[in-house]
C-alpha cells in the first residue's frame, strides 16, 4: 500500500502537471472502487480549474476553484499516471480526468481498493474519510511531548500505536519498522512503557525517515510508481524492512520477522532489545 512518502510524491507529481489547468471532462469506467464513484463527480469537476494539490494522511486532495475538492486514496495498488495524448485507456484505468493542453490524469487500480470522492472544500473537516484522522507527522504539532502524552494510556505494542491513524497519520508499516530500528525501540514493547526520552527520539526519527523517503521518491516494492512512471528508491536505504534473516547493518545479528496486527514487522533483536 502506498504510504505517506509515496502519496506525497504523487501529490507533487500531480501539481507539476495540472496546477492551474482547466478540467474539460471526467470519465469513469466502472461504478466505483472500494466505494462507488460519486454520481455527481463529473458535474462538480467540469469547467473547474485546479488551485492546489495537497496530501492529508494518505489522501490526495485536489482543490478546485469552484470550492470543490477531489479526494483520492490509492488503496493497495492504485497509481496516478499521465498517458501520452492519444494513448487508449489501460485495462485498470478506472478514472480519467481530461485537462486543457491534452493532459490526461488516469487513476489505475488493479485491486480496486482505492477511493474517489468529492466534497465542498469547506466541509473537508467533517468528510467521512478525513474527520477522524490524527495529526500530520511532518508538522510542529507532532513532537515528543504530544506523542508521549497520547501513548500513556496505550498498552498496545508501540509499532501498532504509531501506525494508528487516529493518533498520527501516515506512519505506515515500512516506515514504522524503519523508525523503530533507528530509535532502538523494540516493536513489541507496550507503548505506555517507552521512556519519554525514547519517545522524543522516535518522534525525531519518524520525521527524518519520512522526509528522506519523500526525497527518494518513496519506496517501490510492488505496484507503486511515481506519476511519471519512475520508481521510488528509498527501498535501497532499508535497514530492517524486508531483510528477514539478513545481518543487521549495525551489529550483524540476523533481522527477525514477526506479525503484528496482520502486518509484517522487521527488527533487530539485539539493537532493539526491550530495556
């Protein structure tokens, strides 16, 4: 699943292509993805111009000059592409937005777990997809004091806690494993038992890991590509994720893999011993 760095990269790619561009037509090629496409999607988009493209958690928000916002979640396998003029729709191009200057934005989603919605911009805070989201990890609001405070009543493992989108958004499976390794915190340790100094370090590391991943264009493991079709490169910087049984780059102890909440967790049992 595309995580925060991948979605941020997609937002930046969309911005480069369609900022201030006029929408000429919207075409859907099925009833919907994980949920149905809004019946008035085309009506609310036609003849509007893109004002800005931002990310909220793992959602792409395309703000239009008619005070509407297109909401896109890439699901498990979604990707945004900009085919060359005249290129016929690919098999899983379920949504196309046609702009001036022969620009075409396609949402391709093989597994169809993505989401497309549209909302009045003023109502985004209460939109069903966005209203319960936690703080953004790359903002000043997310700091060691905030994270330590919200974890005091959390007895779940620390990895699952920092992946809870009600607390902080976008710290997906890959970046949770990588951040916990860099902060030398065992992923199985109860969140409310991690010391404040460690939590402050973890907060700093999460910010840096996400920032580095964005700079690398995200991580390409299976389906994810950038909007120009190029791959992300952060997977080449992984310290633990996907490295089961390989030597730790710090102490050479074999990396271990466990399952937490149905997701694979990778860690070094020596560097991340519970203290």
